[in-house]
C-alpha cells in the first residue's frame, strides 16, 4: 500500500507512492476513504490529468455530481468543473475566486451538500495561492462546555447569497435560482463514518440561526467563527502542478490566499462527491 505521511497539523495527510490508475480497485478505494475520514484532508501528488482521468480518480470517493453553475462545467465531462481564479487587472476575475478568500464549506446551500471536494492543480502561480483548511471537529471540541450544550440541537438557514457574506456570488440563471432555495441544517453535525461532532459553519452561505432574533443570531455566529479563525485549527497546502487535494466538507472549512501575482494563471479542476443530509 502507498505510504500515508501526516501533515503534522490539526488535519491533513499526504499519500506517497500511489498509482492513481488503481484508485478504483476495492482495496485502494477503501484505503483512500479510510485516510480521508481519519485526516479530513488528503494530498496526492502526481502529474496533470485530463478531466476524464480526474473524474475516474474521484469515483473512488463516491458518486460525482455536477456543480450548480453551468458555465464552469467541463464540456464532455460535466462532472468536472474548470475553476479559473486568475487575478485579472481589468477587473474580470471570476467572483467565485474572490469569495473563496473567506472561510467556507462547499455546497451548504443544498439540502444534501457534497460529502467531499476534489481539486486538481492544472496551472499554478509562481508564488502564493495556498489553500488553508480548518478542522471543524477540533473547533467544536475547543468550545466551552456550556456553549456546546447551548448550540447542540440548534438549526441554521443557509442560502446561495446572504447578508453576512463579504462578497457577492456569481449570478445564477433562472434555472439555477429555482434549484437553490434556502435550506436548513444543524449547527452541529455528526460525521456519519466516525461519529464525531463538528461545528457546521459557512460564513459565505450561513444566514441566521432558527428561532433567534437577527442580532442575537449574528452575535452567536460571530462568537463561533472567532474560534474557527484561530490558527491552531488550520493547515495550509502549498500547491504544485499536478497535485490532487481531497477534503471532507462534513468536518472542514477552507479558504484561498489571494496573494498570487496578477495575471499568472491559476486553474484547477474540481469534482464534488455526493453526500448525505446533515444530522
């Protein structure tokens, strides 16, 4: 079996010596999913792959699903999205690149969010652009006991766009708007494989806590986010072309450092893996 090398942080592991073409073999698939559940973030170095190859590798983690925004889908392989986050001097940088600068977890505006996200580095800037990850198990466990008891059982409203988000998202087509009504999720969710509890935050999509007045809801969400911003919960991945990075959306948040040179291409392929309704 390939070697698992811990990133020696609050989450993350690097898998060395993996033949990506074998990802679909039952033994390798089981190994990859065990590693993801344990470390929440998995890095697999290697060569750049075509979208069809990226999709084949992603299937080891579950059933791929198309992302909401049609304009990002990759032609003949619609389950693979092409994410262009190149910073453009003329102001045409894709809005999703700018929103990715804030902590978030993918697809929480769906009733059934993605289990995991796979990102494959195709074009990487000469410096900067690292992706940071936050372990939401450790965030929840670091909260005072009284606060944990208070929020256990609370529910929150998530939406495609909310007043709490710093940047506005990309525009949706009428079809995409119809597919994304606001949804309700638990504020604390239980990981279906490990049974561990995690704080389920998404500052880009989380609007308010059910049953609280706006001011009280905002104050509580800000208090929880303050813990999640502490560096002791974080690990940063520095990209190399060809890297595959997979993270567990059920117990992590992530953000991109928008500190790479203007005009240098930053292009990745992304695959979302079907999940389950948070509980």
